[in-house]
C-alpha cells in the first residue's frame, strides 16, 4: 500500500473513531407536571440536588377549546412551589395545547393566541418564579391535518417572544417527518414513551414497550431539528368495570396492590371493594397496571442513545418529578440513565 494512501485511510479511521467516541455533555432534567396545588416535597427537592438537575420543565397552563372564551389559555396549576429561588435548576415554562384548537382557527386567531400565551407565561414567571429562562416549550400532539396551523403558531410565538422555542416530539412524527412535517423551532424533545394506544393494545405496556421502541428507532438518522430526549418514570392503573374502560388512576396508593389478584403480565383483579382516587372499585373489577421497571428504563436509554444522532450537548429529561413514582428507582439507577447518553 502506498504511504499516502495508508496515511489517508489511517486519518479517516481516526476521525471516524473520534466521532463515534466523542462524549456528549448531558444536562439532566425533570418534567414537573402536577395539576393541583402541589409543591415540591423534601424528597423531590433531594432528587434535584442529588442528581444535579440543571433544568426543570414546568407545565404552566393548558390551551383547550372553550365554548365561551374560544381557544383560551387555562391555568391548570397554581404553581404553589415555595422558594423558587432555592431551586438551582433552570425553570422552563411548558404550555400544553390540545390539538383540537387547530381544527377551526384563522391566522389572526393564531396570532392572538400566541400573544396571549406569551403574556400569560410572562405573568406567571414574574409572579411565581425568580429564575427565568430564555426558552418556552409547547407540548402538542399535532396531526398531518393540523401541522400547518400549529407550525404557524410556533413561528408567531417566536417572532413575538424572541426566545428559544422548543416542542415535544412524539416518535411517530420523528419517524415520518415527510408526512407529519418538521416543526419550525430551535429544538425538540423526543418523548420516548406512550408508544401505543392503551385501550387497543391490552397485552402491551402502553407507556413503554421496548419492542415498540425499537420499531420506531430501527435505523440511526439525523432529525432536521436539534434533539433532546425524554424518558418515562411514572406508572398508572387503568380501571375497567364490566369490561368498560372507566379511566386511569394516576395517584394510586401503593396499598391498593395488596387488594389486587394477578391475572397475567399486566392485568389484575380487585379482590375487595375500596375507594381510590375518586374511583369506587368493586370486587371483580379489572386493573391494567402499567409501570416502568428500572431494567426497562435503562434498556430504553441505551436503545435511544444507539439510534439517535445527538448534538455535543443534550438535555435528558425524566417524566416526571413525583416522589411516589420515583421511589421505584434508586439514585444510582437514575444517574445511570442520564450518564448512558454521555458514553
């Protein structure tokens, strides 16, 4: 082999190896998604400190169609968290938007909505929070038929705020950008959970199934927008009475597990009457209990890391900051999930 050819190949190999092994700077983060008058518990504050959480994505309010006020922002949480200034993490406002508002709305209506969103974000920030952020995130499950309206709102909010605008990105639009479009934003958080319909897939964990995750991430590709990552650390129970779905129990008491008789992998039967989370459960009712084990969480992190092209710096978020849900994981497990993206 000629010397210059050998040198060229060696150089290319070295570059490829360096690119492959180049460490990623991980910014650990949580979502804070409680919709009642909750504050941070001492245990939740400890998670922030112990895991060196640098960002906290907080749901400020929701936007939903209203028969009286139209597409109006609605504050679903009063953000009663004392001493925001004692939280070292950067607080990032998140606005949840129901897709229905884009079905019948004009550009003028979207401009007005962007103005209202920005006003309310600023109002809540000034009243509740000392630490401000230069980022606003919108959370919406847009569809192929509403993408143009949603993307227009994103552009309008960007022009108005002059802030970093980010969005949540589900795996379907991530895999099919040619169909679902690419949001005109600075970055997107890839939400690696809620992969299947819980009511239509009785035998699959709808929060996170590793086989489903692999189907969406079967080949490594570069998404047109810079990506951050979010993984689930929550569970819920889906209540069925007389074979009819009644709703989810999200804030379940762990003592309920003592009243359930296992039927198969995900399903349980209520063994005696009880009341939980405003549900009157009767003996014989069925419960689909979906949770994410530490092993599944860590495997999911590896799958996502191996199949996404990330920037030199990536925010990895866990959904969501809740003392009860996080009690299923050790600090070490959560730390390993974050560091999996830096290796």
